[in-house]
C-alpha cells in the first residue's frame, strides 16, 4: 500500500447509512431533558431567581448543587459552572432546568423570573479595562531600525467574530452510575472533559468516564465548550440521580458558545533600502467574559504576527481583553488567521506605498531554512514558500492577471490576490513535552485484529482512517483488521486532545512506532499490548514561555493562497471566480482526505474574509444567530477551487506527515482582500469581514468611480 493513496474513509458507510450514533440518537427512556437558564443581561448582579411550582419529576440545579468547585477547569478556572452572584454575558448559565418532557421543560423555563441589578456592559476592546493576558517579546533592536529607517508605515487591521457552523450543535448526556458519572456526546477532547467534570464534582478522575459519540464537526468549537456543558450536565444528573441530556438548538449554539476572537492588530514597519527592517506589532484580542482558551490562542497569534517573513527586528505585544460577550475560544487556526490577515495586508500596502508589486515585495522577505524565527528559534527544515508561489501562480496565471486587471473601467471589475502563511504544527511551546505527555497504545487480539487505543477523535478530519492506514501499513495487515472504537476514557490512554493539528503528526507517529514494535514481537494468536510515549525531537530549541524564546513549534506547515474575483461596482456584490492554493503538510496520509481538508479550510478562510458577519448589538446580544442570517460559503460561492499539495517531508512525523487540519483556514483572507482591493480600483481595506455594504462605502468615497 502506498500511504498517500486514497481509501474509502472508515466512517463512510456508517455515516451514509445513518448507523453512526450521534448524541441525539441515544434512546431517551428514563432520561431527563435539560435546558440552561441563561442570563438575559450582559453584566449584572443576580439578586433573585424565582422558580414556578415544578411538577413532580422536574428539577432545577444551580451553583448550590455543585459538589466540587464551581469552576470549570480549562486553562485557568475562572469560568463558573453556574453563575455565582454575577452574570458576565448574555447567555451566561445561571442554572439548569430538567424534566421528563422536553416541551414542559421549555414552558417552565420561560416562567422562571430572574431579578437582576444591571451594570453597564463592556462590549469592545476599546472600552475594556480588564486585560486577561499581556505578553511582550522582542528580537533584534527595533529602536535602532526605526531610527535608521527611510520610511515608516503604520496601519491597524480588524477582524470579526467567526462562528464554527459545524453541522451538529453542542450536546452531551450525563449519566450517574453508582459512585461514578459518565458523560458522552459531541466533543473533541475526552480527557479535557474528564478533568473539568472531576473538578466540578469533587471526584478523582477515575470516577469520571467520558465517551465520545460520533461528532458532526467541531473546528475547535468543541475544544473547551464541552468541558463547560459537561460540568453542568454532570451536576444536574448527579442531583437528579438520572441521566440528563442537553442538546442545543442552532440558535442557542450560535448565540452562546465560543467563536473566533475579534481582533485589532496595529502594525508599524520600518523600511530601509526597500526592505522591511523592523516591525512593531500590537495584537489585541476580544476574549469575551471568561478566559477559557484565550491565553493559548493569544500566544499562537503573537508568535506568528510577522508572518512568513524574516524580519530582523521585532517588538511584539499581545493582549486579550475581557468584555461582556460570549467567551471566545479555539477555531481552526487558533489565533493565527487574525495576524496573518493583518501582516499580509501590511506587506501588501507597504509594497504599494513603495510602488512595487506586493508579491515581488513579499518574496524578497520570505524566511528560509536556517533563519531565526520570531522567537529566536530556527526554521530547521526547508521553507518551500517560493516554490509554492510558482505552483499557484502557474495554476491561475497570477502575474499575468494581476497586470491585466490594472486600470479597469466598466461596472464589473476583476481582481486577483495572493497571500502566504504558515501554521506551527502541534502545540505551542513546551505543551506537548510538559503538559500532554501523550501515550498511545496498540492491542492485538488472539484473532490477530489490532485495536488502536488513543483519546483522539475523528470529527470529520478523517483521523480514524489515517490512523488505521498508518498501523495497517506498518503491520502489513489489511485495514479491516484494525479496530478503532469511539474513544472512552475507561479504555484509552491520554494521548492528548484533538487540537492544534497534532493528531496525525504526534499521535500518528506514536502509533507508527508502536506498530513497528508490535510487528517485531508479533505472536500469531496471542494477545499483546504495546505502548509508546511522546519524546521531544532532539533538535528542538526548548521554548521558554516567560521570555517567548526558542522553538515555538517543532516544524511548520506552509500555504500559498490566491483568490480571483469579480466585483460589481454598482451593487458592491462580489463573485469569486476561483480560489487556488498550495499546501505543504508534509506527506499526505491519504490524498483525498488531505485535499478535502484543504478545500474545506480554504472555504472557511474565504468566509471569514467575506460573508461571515456576526455582530453584537448595544446590549451585548449576538445578531446573526441563524444560518439564514449568518451566511457561510457553499461550493456555489467558491467555484473553481483548486487545492494542490506540496510535499516537504517532516522526518519526525509518520512517513513525513506534519500538521494539516488547520493550515487551510489560516491564510486565505489576505488573498481575498488583496483581490478585492484590486477589483475596487486600488483601494485600501483594513478590516474583515468585507461585505457588499463595505464595498459600496468604499466606492462612494472614491471620486474616480
Ligand atoms: N475537519 C473537519 N471535517 N471537521 C472538523 O471539526 N477540525 C479542524 C481540522 N479539520 C475539523 C476539521 C481543527 S480545528 C483541527 S485542530 C484539526 O482538524 C485536527 O486535526 P488532527 O486530527 O490533525 O489533530
Ligand atoms: Mo483546532 S482550533 O486546534 O481544535
């Protein structure tokens, strides 16, 4: 078998036939339906909660019912399981109402009266006076570079909320079971959920079992959120002594669960002799009401703030601000897409200020193998960006079109743009080595079938198939002899969360090594267990989080995106004509799966730049809470999507594979906006999403049109 050759996905049949069991498919006999009582105020003290008379079998749980800590263990533990005295955003859970009939629960919920003492909410970064996290780091001597500069350019870029819009909303079932509690449902990270439930219940982790049900997409939106919901459902089920099921409707999911952080990124650049010699960068993220994952999202964001470029002198500051809005969390790219949009536009605008073609200008600055990274680490492996630019440029005639689309007249005008990005593969910094310490196992049964035992989840990215391929390939047995059951913390070791595009690269490699050992020891008809543990590759310069120094990542995945579009200058509407990308994720373990990942992620990246607009009104309420208001691109919106692979093998990954899943969502926004700028007549855009209304606004300001 050639590991790259595509096979039928192992979950294909069960998803096509409907056999796959999602959380909502479990029989509900004897189960209570739970609904969260949520704050209707963005910031308030809760003075009183008055319940209607509850019929037999209906129960309400709140902070007083939490047997352990009323804190959800995420990175820090400031998120309460249920509000304790104050509410910090519209939707902040105050309690949970449950009962045997769903409609009755819904009716009763509406009759609960909450008395608040309202406080003025803080809704924007500008108005916030609470900084959750504040990091700085530097490289070289920026003061000197600015003092010696020929030109200094300054600009600020903004990005908006982005909703994951996974097909399946958040949902979990909690079941009390003797002295234990079991929670199962839609989630990414079983061991994160276990830690959170144990903390809220005051249980040792071995009294908490977390099981994964087939999950209909997550995109980071089920990285931290299930920890919160699981703690709430577990507390409720424990109080009721019965299983409790909480599954959100689309509106509830869109309004009250995590999203991509809105950002404001300020860039100041020094240019000398046609080169950017220094950047002073100020990254600000709107974290929402609680810290959840903002700490780590911000870390990744500031590390990549100078893009794929070798900038000799850097001063970077990053802050995450508290606001009274829904806590923002992980979303494919994990803090990367915001600064990558900003730095790509910054480089493009500097080039235009200097009268040079943006692509040529960017090419001059691209980092090379051996160069020092933003944090004083090294690009240890080849940086194939320049070659990938040629691959994309050829596929879409980039340079010719860029030239041809200058000085257009007429109503419909075309534009083409290109952007460059990377994604640091795996956890940021020393997380993998110090915190996760991943363990993966293979169990061989007497019938010679082999079971993969990891905590990693297949949420659509094809992990069960790629894991099975790796193990089958190494053991030289057919794929159907590999068993991968849904992860269950009672059965699988903690191989870490399914995040940071780490699963194939890190856990896949542990499985490959385990398979090599199993093959060597193979005893026909016997039962055998092999285990592998993560070891950091020897070449890595240890990362120091205090100083932001060292290798933030063991390696990088690279991407070049181009977008061609046509704008109607009368209506402001934009039609994408084609989207092209070259992606280096190392060896693709299954070309179809990887290409599918690249296509889906590119669409999310273009949606982020264009039509995906979610606003917060003056009271702190999210507008655009349905998929008819919040529009995401479909295949009709992005025709001619061509995703190509460029394979730069990573020696520490299985067969040369490195992080794949997030990369395609990181960089496309810059290409889209560069194309918009050209189509609208060399305008400057510094915010996304950029909608038809924004186009009209710009066009009306341009006297030439
Ligand atoms: N693809 C699908 N179909 N569904 C998803 O939820 N999540 C993305 C990406 N691709 C996602 C997806 C995110 S956020 C991550 S971190 C990676 O998959 C995880 O991939 P891994 O298995 O390489 O760790
Ligand atoms: Mo992905 S945003 O790391 O779950």
